[in-house]
C-alpha cells in the first residue's frame, strides 16, 4: 500500500541521502526539510509546509519559503542553530546540518498555534492514509476467490496499516472453531495456536455471540491479553465476526521501544476486522459451494447409470462416463451437440416430445430410445427425464437418467437359452431311461451267452471274444448313462467324505468323448490326498467344465495334465493345457456371468462363473495363470475339512 508521504522529484533521487532522510521525515514530528548545498528545498514534511504556510516548496530557496533573511549552509558534520523570524513574525530555531551534498533543516520552538496546526495536519494526513489503505484492503479482500488468497491479502493490509508491529491472522471454521488458516509476521510463542483471547469490549463492539463458543477455544476477559509473540510488550486483538459467528481473529503486538497510539490502533483494527470478516464468510461460502459442485459433478460422472443433461435448446451439457463407455463418444465430441443427433432417426420425434414436456415441468417416468454409437451400432436404453430447476425456480434444462437395455436383453436371451438347455437335460434323462431298458436286456443276454460259451468245450474262441466285448461295451454304456443321470440330477448340498482323485476320474470319464473328438491326450499325476468333506456332484461339475473348456482351447494333438496334492491342510488341483492361452483383457472377465468368447450357440458364459461359485462355496479359491501362446493353468485349493 502506498503511503501519503511527500514524493521526491526525479532529479532529487540521485543523492544517497534522500532515502535516509525520508525515513527520518516519517518519524519526526517537528517541521523538517531537505535541501541541497544552495539551500534549495528538495523535499519537506507536512509540518514544515504548515510552518511555511505553503505547499509548493520544492525547488524554492529555503529563505524564500520561510520569508526570512539569507540562510547559509554549515560545514559538514557541524550542525548549527539559527534564529529565524518568519514572515508571520514568529520566532523559530532552525537546526541546520550537512551530510555530503545534502542539508537537513529542522525547526524548533514553535508557537502553540503552529504546533497545533502541525499536529492537526499530521492527523489529517494519517487519517487519509488509513482510510485509503482500508478502502484498498476492502477492494482486495472482496476480490479474493479462496481462503488462502484472502489471508495473504489481509496480511499485506495489516503490514501496511501497522508498520513495525508483529501480527497474526487466524481463520477458523465457524461451526467448530477449528483452525483452518494462519499467517504470522513474527516469532510466535510456544503454545496452542487455536485458542483465542479477546477483550470483552472488542467482543461487544463486533457483536460476537459467545454463548455457543467452546470455552476451551475462546476466552473473553477484561484485562490485558496474553501475548502471542516473543519480544512483545503489549498487544491488541479483534475478532472476525460475521452474522454473530466467529470466523477468525487478528492479533497485533508491539515490540519494546515502539511508541504508538493503542486507542487509535484498536479503532483501525476494528474497521479492518469488520471488512475482513464479511470477506472470510464469503470465501468460506465460495469454498463450500465449490466443494458441493465438485462433489455433485463427480457423483454424476461416476454414477453407475446413464446420465445426460441438456440446456433449454437441447444442447448436451453433461454426458457422464457410463454414457461415454456405452456410446464410444468422448466428451469433447458430444458436449454442445444437439441430443437429437445422438439418437436413431426413428426416435427423434419421440425424444423432442419428451424434452418439450420436461421444459414445462412434466417429468417422464420411463421411455425407451436408441442411442447411436460412434462405431455405428445402436444401443437401446431406458431413461427417466425431469426438469433442471434453478434457485429462482426457472427451468434451465432437462436431465435424463437411465440404464443400458442391451445387457438386460442379452440376459433375457441367455435365460431363455438356459431354460432350453434345462429342457434338453430333462429330455436327455428320459432318453437315457429308454436306452437303459433295451441295453439292460442286451447286457443280460450277452452275459448269458458268454457264460454258456465259456463253459462249452465246443464253443468257438472267436465267439467267446465277441461275447466278452459285447458285455464290456454294454456295461460301459450302462455305466455312462447311470453317471450321466446322476450328474444331471440336482446335487444335494449335504457334504460327504469324498475321494478327490476318484471324483476327478469320474469327471474324466464324462469327458472321454470330448477328448477323443479333439484328439487331446490327458495326463494324470495324482498325489496322496486324504478324504475330506465336499459335495461330490458339485466337484464333478467343476472338473467336467474345466476339462471341457481346456479341450475347446487346445488344438488337436495337444495335451492336458491334471495334478493333485495335499499342502498345508488343503487339497491342491492344477489343470494345465497346451492351448493358445488367454489375453489379459479376457482373463480379467472370464469368471463374469454370461461372458464368453465363443460364437453364439457355442457357449452360455456360465461355466466358469458356476465353477467359481462352487469352489468358493466349499471355502476354496480358483485362480488362472495364462500367457498368450503358452497355454493356461487353472489352480484350485480346497480346505480338507473332515467329519467330526
């Protein structure tokens, strides 16, 4: 902040003494002037202007300014006192001293009238300086956009209003009195920074309501305030009060040797505090509004729903992340465009009607439309619309919130497919029953023929071999159909002690036709695994699904290996294949329901999600390790819980 001190002319700034005497002029109360060796005035303070009775002193001879006789410059470093009679008839003593090319003149023994005029002049100048600085501070704090900027502005203002003092500006949360900002000019004493000591007179002058303030944070007293800076001998403090609430405080303290008018300083500090308090409240409101706005923006952006907002002209102003993922458009490509351009042509008339209804306050509970994606696809969505209303009650736009129907439609299609598979399973069970009856008869007669031929001495050995093959294959068919019905039957959730290796063998038996069809060799490396509690049929389903998937992923002539072992109370099963491996982006989703890389009709995407559910229901864990081009390994760990 600029002070109202007399300014040097351009030619006067060349001498080094000018700056030194300027500080002197600010401190001295007596009339003083600065001259060159010819005693031409270079600058003068306000009391000297009062003494001379004019303001246009710079550039004039000292004797002319005072209306006195000729005055001579003294020798260097030898000040002299001169008795001078002013043109007004008053007698004054001028102390004239010389330093280099500069002469300083100080007047003494003023008359009471001139002394009063000088004091009044100084008071007016000081008042004008303070009012100017307060006005400047008010403009600056009003333009602050945040608390940090505000505190820095206030600190600069306090430093200008109270030069030479130490001070601290503290801002608090009005609800909790918790300290939020602090700026100190000086070395603070040790102790808590969030305790405020205030004089009762200051509290009353600022209309601070103290009833709700925490007593451990705000202490109101009538005596001297505790000092907060080292080296201070006295201090004043003013609370920052807005709408009766404490939002901070400013402490100003005086170091030893500094003389000041404390009463005047308190008056100035209260004026400053009143201006700053309003600015602090506004800054906090701006910060809160900014936080709420950012929070709402993040909420809209990251919501697990499709959200679009348009203005009254139908231009898109909000297009959240879920929509960008679905449509493939970036925000830069969408914001500002007409919403009608983003929907299928057949839906535009209906959308215009919905937007028009919303702009007159008629919300639409649910409507379906089709979005055009960036890659040319169409995405069917369902939306609900309502008006965006401003604080004044005006409708500023339309917001629509919805969800993608493509996943729901896909889910419905897959459920229908699953129901078809269930029906086929029931049909297969009936077919198995019809096969079992004739196969049982075949097996019975074949066994009888084999027994008769085996005991006959005249039987042809080739016939005996043929009968034996018939019996073996009919038994195999019957065993397979029996196991197939058992596998297809809903599993009971009651655990029983199972032999893990035997369970895996049973699953391999179900998959023999798949292994044969794909020309896959399956290798076993079974270790010693104690029996443990599990749902047998569920485990069979796990291994059937894994082996089948491995066959589909492995080219003809490939290999699949199954290993088992016991480790730290857990059964460990690893199934490796020599297939093409799984890409990283697919590997992250293989356990999602209905996710499949197989073409339509070749898979439901439920196999691995069912496998994961069964394993986790047993308290186990399934992981996959795969490198594209190097095959995949599925690892299952199951706790070996034993019957009590």
